[in-house]
């Protein structure tokens, strides 16, 4: 063996082939290992849910079903109905003009329709839209308060999607002062105002990076950063982390929200060492790793929008600051070793968690940072800061290679003016202290609010990351999303994502926090009083039941409409049959016995036809005995429902009797031993007769009615044993 191998290796042609084979095997093995590691680190939920989204069909709760999604009983349903009507009246009266204004523009304003459609989980949406109009038309702001079209003031916790860090009054001032600085130039684009140099200087200081480019929104800045990373590394793959939002560009939406499947964006699990391993192994393909640091709040899950609040489980928030900081540090190390650029998308966290954003908050320096929201002092903006070698948009060696990243409104003078005011303010010595105070005040509010919620045994808590906060639901519930309506009734303005993501700002005084605390406690108390949370003794095994129901609804919604209506009709026939002819307890018990035996026969039929057919006939007899003796009047009803009449039944029974008689006649013996010997043949003929009767009946129903009706009858017949056992099982009967 060894000699043969040696001879082969000494032959140059064979040695070449051998080396080639070893190389191919090694490369295949390497590829396989990379594929397996990538598979383990990949977050599959986004891609799977995107695929599912084109299958899931709409289903809505109407009537009582709206109020019983968690299994509530009739008295509770009545209480909930009254509560919803009262809430609807209260909000309707209070926001009459806003609602009328919304109604007037809804048809022509698709943004408004989108927000309205995505406020609550979709099965509840139509009824909520009928009863409530949450259009928020506002005309003024003062401190953290907004004045609506009806003249009322409410406390704003929407934070303008993250823009409002410093308080609206400051932004008003910055916009005005900024405009004063540039108004002689006006909206001149192309040539730039000298103030741009100051902004670049300050942004370089804050970001710790070499270069800056200006864009019009966070989404656009993310697109620019990714494009630049690809251009300068000459690689295509972008790594994102599960659940992270990076704006609405479909290049970074692997899950729900975009229909485009992505082959150049790999979505890995957050906080996972295997993800680091993948980055290392695939470093030659990866153009950049993109991180949204707000994920430290809820790693691996999407922004906690109320519309996906199907059960309380969904709203998980981790106090993962320490863990996340060490994850980011490891990620930094891996990216440095692998020479893969690390991009921080700080559109949300930049200038919010700290003046230096998440980089300062978590102590990690990125290679590129994207800013947006607050950084232009209240005007629309997107900014990319990056290391020099990553910010190149042309290739000096190959002049035809360009990264075409431009935009009409980039560095608009008005935006640059307001940005100058904001950045100058953020650079002031007191700035750190202001941020510290803002975060501490919010943390103190969280403590005090949670204490009151716990004292009142209310099943919610609040949790914050800096001034970003969310509501946690401690108890299983299908109606948690309703809290946003109760809060609105208490004078709190939320964005369309509801209680999932709320914000405080620097101008939230202790008095404002106290107001917010009172509003949350009152809203939760009222919700509790109105019966939207069931206690464990009201509904045992509530969590499991809700999950099972959700799963059933989800699976049902995947079933095509014709199959669904077929199923509904079969079940309706079963229900009618059950009510018409199975009311006697004794009859029901006989059905339970015969159906259980039938199920056994189904299982044994392929292996032991004789036993299965004999037992099947015996249980058929038991069934018919129940109808004939214990519930005789049911016979008529059964006849009218199923179309069987006495003549048909007699003929069928006669057929079964004739078979053994024919065998006896053929053997000319009445001996039991002979009967037993012939039983397998008799059973075969009984089985054949059964098939004939069923096929005959199907053919008759097709001729008389339709193929569909015949199939409904057939499926009902075949599945009756199973549904009978479920229906007549004693525990189920008690329920
Ligand atoms: C982290 C992050 N990136 C990007 C964006 C998109 O920014 P914009 O809405 O300005 O396009 C957002 C918006 O919320 C964001 O939170």
C-alpha cells in the first residue's frame, strides 16, 4: 500500500493529479466549514419572515372575537366593550378637529395611511380604525409639550423620532440663529458657505475620524457609507445584525419591510462569538460590518413597535449595557484583526446617549460613523464621518472608477447654519454635564415609576437606555398595545410605534417626569380595571393558550382561501351533525368508544385487514345502536342532514350480511371453525363492499350536487372518528 503510494508520487503526472485532488479536497473542506459556521451565526428570522409575509393572508377579529383573543369570558367581554366605547368617545370628543382634519386628507396622504395601518397588530386593526382616529395635527410646541389642532396640550414622548434631544425651544432658536448666519446666501447649492468648515472641524472632533460628507437623511447617509465601504475595500458583502434598523433602503432590510431578497447583506446574530468567527473567516468578502448601537437595548430583535406586540413575550428589553459594551469591544478587535471596516450607524444614538454618541457611551472607536436626526439642530440631515482611506470616491490609479455619492441638497446653507449652532452648543464645556443630568433624571424617573407600578401591582414596567425608554409587559396579554390609547387619553403623545420606543429630552423637568409617571400609572390602572389583563387564576395556562392560538391563526392564514372554506364547511357539517343527533350522553359515550376503535382500525388496516375490518364493523354497529336506541329521534335529523334514509341503510346492512352467508353457502357448512377459517376472505369482501358503498355515495353526490359536496361528505366521514374523540373526550366535555 505504502509502496504503491510512493510509486504514484514518484510518477510526475500522477503526483500532479494527486496534489490537485488534495487541493480540491482542502478547498472544499474549507468552503464547507465556512458554510457551516455562517449557517450557525446567521439570523434566519428576518429572511424567513419576509418569505412568510407573502403567504400570510389578512384575518381580522370582528364582533366578540375582538375581545376574546386571550380567552376572556362573557362578563369580561361586556366590560371590555364598554371600556373601548368609552375610550373612543373620550378621544373622539377631545380630538374632534384633529380627527376631522385627518379624515379630510387621509385619501391623499399615503404617509398618514401607512402610520394608521401599523399602529396595532393587524387582526385588531380594522375595528380600531373604525373606532379611533389618532391623527395628530399639532400647531405649537413649548418645552416638551405640543398643542394640537383642538387647542389642547399634551406631553410629547415621541421625541420626533429621535430628533429632540435638547428640547424643542433650543432647536427653534438654532434654526433661527443658523438662518441668520447664512440668509445672505440663501438656498445656493454647489458653492458652499464657509460655515461648513466649522461644522467639519467639530464633526471630526466628535467622531474622532478624518473626513466628513453631508447627506439629506439618515437613510441616505447609511447608503453612502455602505457604498463608500464597498468602493474602497473592493468587497461587496455587508454584515448587519439581527433586528437592527438602518433606514428604509432595501439594501439593509433583510426582513419585513422590503420584498427584495438580499445576497450582499449577511445578517448575523448579535452578541454571538460565532458571528465574530464568521467575520474572521469571510474577511476577504466583507466590505463592512454595520452596527446600530441602540440594539444594546434589545439585541437580536427589531425595534419594539406596538404593531408586532402579539403577546408580551415580544417586548423583551435587556439591561445589556455591560455585555453589549464588551461585545462591541470584541467586534472592534475582530474587525481590526480581519481588516474589515466597522461602521456605527449612530443616526439614533449619536448626540443622544452622550455628546460623542455610542462611541463615547460604549468606549469604542468605529472606522465610519453615520449621524442624522438631531445633528443639524432640527433640520433634515444625514452625515458620514470616516477614516480617509474609506471616504475616497474616486480611484487615482483608475480614473473611470467612481463612487457616485452626491445629492442636490447636500450642505444646504440653512442646514449648515442650524448644524453650526447645535455643534457649537454640544462643544461647550457644560455639555457633558447636561447629558449626564438628562440621563440621570430619566434613570431616576424609571426607578420611581417602577416602584409605583409595583406598589399598585400593575403588570408593566419602564426601562431606559439613556433617554430612550420603552414599556415592558410583565404578564401575558394580547391587548398590551391598547396602552398607547389609554396613555393618549391621559394626555401623552406617542409616535405610531406606540409604547415600543419613547423618548425624553433635556427639557423634561422633574415636574414633567412626575406628570408622565402619574399618566402611566393611571393609564395602566384603568386598563387593568377595564379587564384587558387576565390574571393567572382567570385563565390558567394563559401564555401557552395564547401562543397556541396565535400559531393556529398564523397557520390558518397560510392556507389558501378555497381550502379554508372547504375546511369551514366540513367543520360546519360536523357541528350541525353533532347538535342534531348527538345530544344524549350515553350516545356520545358510545361514539367515543366506536371512534377510538375506528382510529385503531385506521392504524392497523395496512398490516391486519381482518382485525381492522371486523373491529370497524363492530364499532359501526355500536354507533348505530346508540342512534337507534338511545337517541331514536335523531335518526330523522341525521337523514335530513346527511341524506341517508332507512332504505339506503337497510341495503348497506343487507350487503354486509349477505357476504358471510354467501361464504357459508359456498363451503356448505355452518360450523364456527369454518367461519373463522374463512374470516380473512370474508373481511376482504366486507372491505370491498365498504369501498363500493363509499365510492357509490361519492358518485351519487357528484351526480346530484357537485364534486365539492361529495368531497365534503367524504372528508367528514373519514375524519369523524378523530373529531368525535376530541369532542366527546370527558375532559373536553367538562370544559
Ligand atoms: C439607526 C438608524 N439608521 C437610519 C435611520 C434612517 O434615518 P432617516 O429616517 O433620517 O432616513 C434611522 C431612523 O430612525 C435610524 O434609527
